[in-house]
C-alpha cells in the first residue's frame, strides 16, 4: 500500500513539474494539468479507501 502511495505522489510531483515547464515557456498548461488532476484524484481515492 505504501509503495503505491509513494508512486502516486511521485506522479503528482512529475506533473507539477510539467505544468511549471509549460508555464515557464508561456505554453498553455492544459495538456499537463489534466493528468495532474487525475493523479491527485487517484491518490485521494486511494487514501480514502485505506
């Protein structure tokens, strides 16, 4: 269980970096924001069911 949560947190951090990179070059960050929201939702659901 803990490994899955760590993996989910790693994915969230990855997508936060992706959104930041898109914003840095003034590119719309919607392409990276969608998976970020999904990763946060998956982690939230995982933590709520354990």
